[in-house]
C-alpha cells in the first residue's frame, strides 16, 4: 500500500469581528498534513458501513493514528472539503471514512 497522497487538516476559524477591517475573520486554521493512502469507498461497503450510498465518500488510511482536533480535510490541495464520518480499526495503521462537504 502506497502512502502517496498529501492530506491536509484544517479547523474552521472562529467568526471574530476585526474592528480595523470591519469584517469577520473566517480564514481556516491549518492543523497538519500527512501522507496517506486515499481510495473511493465502494458501493457495497458504503451500504454496509453507512446504511446507504453517499456520493463522494472516501477511505483514507494513515500509518498511525492522527490527532482528532480537526473540522475538515483536503486531499492533494484540492478545493473540495471532506468531513469525518467514521473511523475503522485496521490491522496496520489507522483509517477514516470521510464524505464530501457539499454545504
């Protein structure tokens, strides 16, 4: 298994008002990035694990457990955001299932 995809983790910014710019700060906060193995979650597995089919679901495998203090992630610098759905116990490493954030 190749860990060849960069997965970056972010936290949503606090909506704090900046009196100098007269705007709310909403820049995401970068948490960390790791190399991972990213695959699409198959239809059979989606029905078994999630109870239905959710478009844009992916399985992301890491060599070791990652910190859980993140709100969303991006894959290889893409603009699409993925949110946590579930985690899996795997024989080697750690895996999470994420779904594409369409909101």
